[in-house]
């Protein structure tokens, strides 16, 4: 066996051993016990379609129209090639505003049309805090699974092609590295990835989509279908072969996020895990 192959096999077995130990530990703490009384989903497919429509309307239409209007007012006409007018920093700030504004829109929508998505178990404030802590600590159990999946994909690639796959960053990670010289934009983007994106994605996928699927297909199927859609949303042509590693890893992560939501009966649990995953992944960039 080639040294890279051996190295990845060693990492795989180490991660798998940690997964096994954490699984036994989590089982002993009752982590895999769902509440006996299942709360009936009160989220309709129409309210779910509505929240996604609001999200994509803001990102794909509202923000671009605002940008185009500004360019028209300042230049007297719309440029034929936006790339010749907008700098990389401009694009970064537009992306940040798009993420922030679409998240605010989804939050407002959830207040009026999806209150059950936040706290289907009618948890008290103390229970929500406990759920948030459990969600954050779940990172120690979920991350080793991500390592296992990643190493399995790399090993399969080496066996099939006899080559080590190229190390390609996720699209957002690449974007963060590209704007590192612009400190205000750099930190605004990092904060949005750590805190804003998890709230938006958990509202969309766990709060609305998973609940809507559960109403029609049942608990297990709703988590799986939602996780498939969540994983492929992060597919990017620029990531190349790394898409397999990213998509499969995010599918596993999403399954845990969906399970946490059903176990704790509050959206704050998967939000906490999502924040922990994004935050620690960003922190690794500094190492």
C-alpha cells in the first residue's frame, strides 16, 4: 500500500474508534432515546413553500434589484458587464447583505406563519438553554462521523484512480480566504457563516421542510429526505471531486441535526450544533 493510502486508513480507524467510544457513551446517557409522545406537525407544505419562496426572492430578486437600481442611479445606466464595475469586495458585501436580509425575512415569516417550528415541545426557557448546550456538545459525537465519511471517500478515490484526490476547499471557505485582506468584510462574513447561516438553514430545513415532510411521510423519512436536499444544496461545480466528500458528510451532519430537533423539540438544539460545526471549521482555518 502507498504511504498516503496507509495514512488515510490509520486516520479512518482512529476516527472510527472514537466514534464507537462516543456512541457507547452517548447511549449510556440516553442520547438515542426520543420522547415517547410525538408532537403532531403543524407545518403545512404551503407554509414551507412560502418560506423558501421568501428566502429565494430576497436573495435572487430583491437584493439584485437594489444593487441594479443603485448602479443605475450612480452611473446613469446599467453596465453590460457587472464584473467590470463590481470589485471582489463589492461582491462580498452584496453576498453578506443578501445572507443577512434573507435571514431576517425568514425570521419574520416564521413569527407569522410558523411559530410551531421554533418550539414544538413547548419547552420552558431553562429547557431551551439545556437543549442549546446539548446541541453544542453533540459536536464531539458528530465531527468524528464527518472524519470517517471523509476518509472513506478519499480511500475509495485512491483505490479507484490510484491517485490522492486534490485538496479543494468548500466554496464558502474559498470565498473567505479570498477576502482575507479586507478585514471588515472578512469578519462580517465569518460572523455570518457562524451565527446567521445556521439560523436561516435550520429554520428552512428543520423547522419548515422536515416538519412538512413528517406530516406526510413520517419521522424517519422526513429526516432522510430533508438531509438529502440539505446536502445537495451545498453542491458546487467548483468543488470538483470534493463534492462527494462534502455532500456525503453534510448528509450525515443533517441527519444528526434533524434527530436533535426531534429529540429536544426545539430549534435551538440543531442551531447550536450547526453553530459549533461552522465555528470550529472556521477556527481550523487559522491553524
